[in-house]
C-alpha cells in the first residue's frame, strides 16, 4: 500500500478530451473524462489534477495554460472542464 501514491497516477487514463473554441467569448473549453482500469473504488482523499500545457520547447519547462484539481468522489468516469483564453493558443505549438 506504500506504493499506491506512485501507482495510482499512472493508472488514471485520459479517456476522452475535446477542445472547443467559443468564438463569442474568446475562450477555449477542454472537456476531459478520466477513468482507470482497476475495478475498485478509491479510498477517500484522492485528488484528480488536470492541466493543459504548452510542451513545444524541449529545453524549457512546460507552460501551464489551465489547471484544475478536484477531489474524487464516487465511481469513475470523472469529468472535468477547463477553460482558458483562445489568444494563448499558438497553432505552431504542441499542447498536452
């Protein structure tokens, strides 16, 4: 059980991710669904953290465009929505 904090983040899998630009407000919204393979309920206290990062520069840390953390309650799948200004997106860059 000591290794659970290391194994659990690796076990979460991004099941679906969709970015939708909203032209009226200038905001891009990313809808994320996360799940994991094991068929067990997580004990209380676990938190899901989701980030949208610009990972274009190999020799520099990733720039975080949006981030949210939510406590995990109930059974998966877990759904999260992130929003950030569309002006921060450069079509030549790579995002993760």
